[in-house]
C-alpha cells in the first residue's frame, strides 16, 4: 500500500523514489559485476517485465493481464505501462479491490483455456486469495485427473521493500514452495525477469512469479540473444552467477545482489565464493546446488524470509541427503529475523540480512571467523 | 448534483432506508401445492416428451440418492450427500440450459450431471474411486467432474466456484459463444467472501453468468435465521446491480421458466442474473450428519411428503395424460436394477494403477516424483505380500 501511495507522489516518471541508502547499496552491487556476455544494452527489471508481457500478449491472444491499477494507472509499479493503450480493456483488466475475487476469476478463465497473468500489488495481499491459489489453482489439475489444468501466472512484488512495515514485507517463497502443483520462480536480473516471465506464461502449470520492488529500477546488461522475442529461461534451473571454489552461497531475488557483494569482500580475504542464483524455488535445482557443494564442501544459504521452515532449511536438507560426505563444515543459514518486520529504519536494517551477515557466515563456514575465546578477552 | 458515479437527487428528509422492506420479495410459481397449473401464469411450455424426461430424471435422482445413501450406511462407499427435496432445482434448471453452458456446481447438484447424460455407472465409478473414475480416485465421493458434459469438477471449499464462474463467463463472452456460465450455491455459501467478490465482479465485467442459489433453509445445522438477516438471498442481487428473481424451487415448471429466460437475457445482454430458488433440504447435510439432532422430525416429514417436488410434478404430468402408475412402476424397477448393477460393477472393478498417484501434479512428472515412484515400485517388489491386491501396480 505504501509503495502505491509513494507512486502517486511521483511526477509521472518511470523511476520509483526509493530511500537513498537502499538505492545506493543496490546500485553499487550491480555496477561492480563483470558483464555476463557481450552486453548489447542496459535494461532495468521493470522494462524487462514490460517487454516480456508485451511480447507474450502479442504472440498469444489468450494471454491477458488482470489486477489492481494495471490498466489506466499503467501499473502500481508501472510494470504494465502502455499495455492498456496497446491491447485495450478486454486484455488489460482493472479489477475491483478483491484479491479473492480476481484470483478466482483468473482461475476460472484459465479453466476455460485462457492464459491470465494476475498481478498482486504485493504478495502480502495475495494472502486474501490463498484458498483460490492453493485449493483451486495448485490442486485442480491433480484432483480433476488432468481434465482441468490451469495455465496461469500470479506475479507481483514479494519480500521487503524499504520502510513499508510488517504487512507489506513478508517473503512468501517458502510458503508457495512447499505446494505440489505450483511452480515458483524468483528472478534477480533483467535477463531472469524476462526469460522466466516468458517461460511462466507459456507453462501449463500455475506459476507464482515473485518479483522485488527494489529490483524494478535496477539496471542489468542484456545480450542480443536475451532480447530476442523467443528467448526464455527453463523453470527449475539455477544459475551460477559467480564461480568459486571455497564456499557455496545460495540466494534468490534481491539477495543475489547481496551475495555477489559479499563475494567481492570475501575475495579480498582469500575466500573464493561460488554464488548460486536459484531462479526457481519450486522445482528447486537440487542437482546444481549439490554439484556446487560437492566442489566447495561448504554451504551458506541466504534468504530474506523468516528462518523457520524456510527455503534455506530445504536446501540444507537436500545437501545433507545427497552430499553429506562432502561437507567440511555445518551448513550456515542466513535469513530474516524471526520477528514481524519493524518499520523504523535502524530496526528494519537489523531484521533483514545484510552483506556483512553473509560475509561472516561464509567465514564461519571456512573456519576463518574470530574464535569465541579470543572474542571474550 | 454530480458525484463520482453519477447524478443523485437531494432530499431534506433525514430517513434511514429500512434494513428490510415491509413486504418480502414474492416467489414466482406456476403450479400450486398439488401440482395444478395456476391461472394466468406466464411460463415456458414443455412438450410431453420434455415433461416426461424431466419427471423421469427427477425420479431417477431421488432413487439414486436413496440407494447410494444406503450404500454408504452399509459401508460400501465412504461418504455420500443427497439432493433430496431439491430434485426440481436440479433437473428443471439443467433442462433449461444448453449443453454448451458451463456448469460450476457447489456439491448438491448431481442431478444436473444426470440430466446431461452421466450414467449410473459413471456415478458409481467415482463413488468407488475405481480405475474408470474420471477423477482417477483422487477425490472424495460425490466430487464429480466431466469435461465432456461441461460440468466443472467439484471443489470442496464453499463458494470458490462463484468468481471462477465469472472468469469462465468472461471468457465465453470474449469468444462470442452462445453460452453462459451457470453456478450453484446454497444459502450458507452466500456468507462467504467469494459470494461478494463473484457477484460484484460479474456485474462490473458484464459477464453472462447465472448464479442459482438453492435456499434450502439449512447450512448443516445453521438455520437461515442465523445465516443472514436480509430477506433471503434475492435482495442481495440489487446490492450489486444484478437482476434477480425468487422462485419456488419445488416447482419444476417455475424453475424451468426462470432459468430458461435468465439464460437468454444473460447471453444477449451480457449480464449476470441471480436466481434464488426456495426449497427445503429434506436429507441430512451428508452421511456425516444426523439432522434430527437440530431440527424436528415432523418438519422433515412435512417437506418430504406434503411439499415433495417430485410428486407435485408427477401430478401435473399425469393430469395431462402423459404418465401412469404402470409407467411409474416400470421406471422405478428399471432404475433400481440399473443402479444396483452399476454399484456391483463398480465395486468389483479394480482401483486406479499406482502411476496415478504421481501423475497430474504437473503436466509432466518432475524428477523427484519419478524417483519416488521408482523407490515405491522397488519397495513393493520386495514386500509384495503387504501390498493391497485390488490396486494394480
């Protein structure tokens, strides 16, 4: 809600006003990255999502967009900018304020054979539609024995933004990630956003597409191959963002940027970190994770959400099941604090993972942290 | 003066609109309590053939419910839910629709599926969860679904089908089909948030959907006086800008007329319509309920006999010379035999094979499920004596 209100104050431009500090931190992370491939141009995540939606809507007349403020307002975060003008109100539908309602309607349309893209202003509000999402979208293909599939995408910002409080900041990756019948993806870069959204729209299963408000304005280089309209990324495959040999750091969404920043700091101290961008929460790319841990022998999982029953817990179990003999140290888990996220900037900072938390965890896994006895002196 | 939303007249009277009007919304009926045609009624004529088909289906539905309820009591199926007392709503509404109209039921509308041609055997297969069940044994009994009959698989959570019906109706409109979505709900279901969301959305999106509310007086043990304080459900349509009507749900001709005309209006004018069909839930909520615990037995008996929709319609059909005692006896004997045979066949049929445990979670089974299936098959090979004999591997 606050994000939306902040939008009203903007002078109609595409930039979202963010707290200066957060913006600086995120920008620095991206600028310090080496380019992935021959970069054709820079593109921010918002533009990547917008173009992907546009291209998929043009390619398949069954695809349509639905949500609060997606039409006339050009999207609460401007992700659907220009789409109403281009495709008209039948394909870009502004909905009344009822998540349970428009989720159910989208699912009904998907049962019929259309391909809706349902936008939640944030996944925090999607909780009001939880029954439709789980009992109707996720389970129906199975319960109808394949007779009623629902090819539908649910997308929107997930996790913390900056100073929006507990009811606007929860990360839902582990909740949706535990449900058979759903696919759950969390893009980080513009290439991720573009490729995964195209794949999600084309996928016959219901897909939960977890974006991040703070990443919308962040720029990433994209190659010509990525810009092609047929480009898509496979769901269920993680990406090695940075190769390393001493410790594996798994992350998704905004935390990938933090993990990469941490790896720069660790490199200066002689620790070579391998950063995995999960891209997909369900199916989880257990193979790539385990392959990496079997190489590095150490694991740090990073997520923004609550620690108990989180994504890191599942990754840890997968590694214990398949690569126990390869581990040289206990698995380190970095997650948000086990409290509702506070609003005050200093408290919020302490309740969310920061780059230094990841650095310390990696050092602990490498037995390089300060011994307890020495610290006690 | 103007406000957002249009012009409104001013008034100097400070007066609250009463929560309930002095007179309740009247109830449309064609037949009187004894099945005699009332005078000067505007209703949809039915031919002899159609009338006999409607009546025969009502009897079949009634017999199905009695016999299958007993089957549960005998331990042959795990659960059952009857539509006793609501045969007219089930069959007459179905008769008024076209086969292209997509039906999203709550769970007390198996008569609609019966009308559309679902056979006794198909019903029995689902109840037994055997390998011919279209649901592959995935669902509880009575959760029927059939793509070819345009009957969307039943989903237990109440009222979720209402916004989904709007989504389907919207899609039919986009496709310019001569068809609408038809969705059913009980009186209790109208308390759910999805009822509000569905009706509001249907109106805003101008979708051709019929909302048929079976107001049968009871939501398990909750009487309607504890469910809402409005004049039933029909008045709620106006709150959303939806045309609505109250009909005698126990009068097959009234239900037939209302649904047939509602359907035409919905498709032609792209509008939802709310139909409140007044009736009584003669049976218990389900086999898990004993309604004598919360309502008087003589009340149940009264509605079962004096207000029975099946016998009422029979009177009208017979008064036209289209039915007889002989026809009745022949029908009942035939249906009973068919039903018992279907149950026996279904019981003897083996259960769905093991691979159906892992299929349809996604379009293609993911790696982890393929692994689990392989592990399970291994375990079965090693311990075949522990594995049930009526489940094919």
